[in-house]
């Protein structure tokens, strides 16, 4: 197989190197940021068809989205159909991230990709898994995780395996979190935060870690939320900033009965803040404006109306509709206080 050569004289590594060899070589010489920049250059210049595919995952996992878009285009123009398929999958991945294509349309297109490549099949599983997570279909996690672990055993590229195992850690965090196994969930969450260079992933992980502490203490919950906000502001992640300020901050402060001085443009969280203030009539009025009733809304309604039936309904919906044993604790906690 033809192996591309990189720029001659690159710190003595002008030999013909594969992507995984190059990252190992430069990892001994450079700090993290410099290494990623040089790897971006390598990924965009390589002509090796395998490295062009693996490079997509490297750029994605390190948050190099501009370079990723360029490499997607190069793979789309490649004569190898596998490279075309990888490019299409990462296009769909970015579309999901940017919310430019509805989930069901992405799933339809993903199902049309036919491949025996264990690496591509593994990434397909991850994309489908992330969509099911967005749709609160947590019961599918266990089946997907079993499939992913079997596929990982069949991949022979060490860099790709390493990158996909990092994704596995993220999936395991969610799996154990929703099963209410917090020691294991946080183990995987902290591992990702300590190892990833992807700021979007790191900010999202901190948001979720913040939520894992809502039944423990305010300080840890607040700490991770502040970490997420700091990253989002530094990297100008405007959508995440809005989510943190209008969803997570009011939720955390209301949950811990610290509503004073907190505001939001989200009606459900405004109602949550009013509940924390003991202003049940206003919370009821706000919640009456909401047409899409979720387990969370029934939880808020149950608290606002002091209605045990609604709280039991919320609990059952968390368990039966979402397999979410963690947030099912919210209505149970409220029932104990009635």
C-alpha cells in the first residue's frame, strides 16, 4: 500500500509515516495545542486513503471543525467508495451537531450506508446512539454498547481504536448516569474531561456532570456549571451559553431553593423558579401555557399543584418512556416532601 510522505524536515520526521505513527512521534516533541495544529496540517495534506478516513475522526474528536469540513470534501471527491461513505457520515454528524437536518432524516440516511468496515460501522453506531440520546431513548444504550465493543475488537488502526474508545467513555458515562450508577458515571465523565481536547465536548460533559450532583450538593453542581460556562464563553459557543444561562443555571438554583436574582427566557424554568419561591399560583399560570407535556413538565405541574397523581405520573414516564432512573428521583423526592 502506498504511504504518503509529509513535509520533509519536520523535526526529523520527514520519512513516510502513517497518521498514527506521526501523532506518536510528534507527541514526544510538542505541547498539546501545537501537536493538534500539526496534525490538522497532516490530515489535510495526506493522500493515503486510510489516513484520510481516520483523519476525519481525529479532527472531529479534537474539535477541529473547519479542518474537518475540508477533509470531508476531499473524501467526497476520492475515487474510493469507502472514503465517500465516511465523508457522508461525518457530514451527517455535523448536520446533527448544527441541527440542520431533523433526526429522523439523519437516521434514514444512515440506514442507507452499507459497509463491512468495522470502523465505519462503529461510527454509525455512535451517531445513531447520539440521536437516541437526544430523543431520550435511553433503553437502546445497552444494545448499542455491546455492538460497539465487538466492533472495536475488529479495528486494527491503533489511533482509530484510541479515538473510538474515547467516544465509548462518553457513551458509558450516559449509560451509567441514566441507570443511576453515579460512581461509574463520574469515573467515565472525569476521564473524558481530563483527556479530551475538544472544548465543545468538555463543556457538555461539565454541564452533565453538574446535573449528576443535584441529589448531593449545590457546590459541586455549581462548580461544573461554571466550568462549562467558562469554556463556552472563551470559545464563543453561543448555543451552549444560551442553554447554560436559560436552562441549567435556573434549574440548578431552583432545585436547591436559591431562586433569588435568577432569570430565564424558558417558561418551564421560570415556573420552576416560582415554585422554589413558593409562588405556586404564578407557576401554575406559566405551566398552563406549555402544550408539550414531558416528564419534567409533569414534575413541575405536580409540585406547583401539590398533586401526588402528577408526580407519580412523572415518575412512571421517566422510567417507562425514557428508562431514566436518575431524573425519576425528582418526583420521588417531591413525593416524600408532600
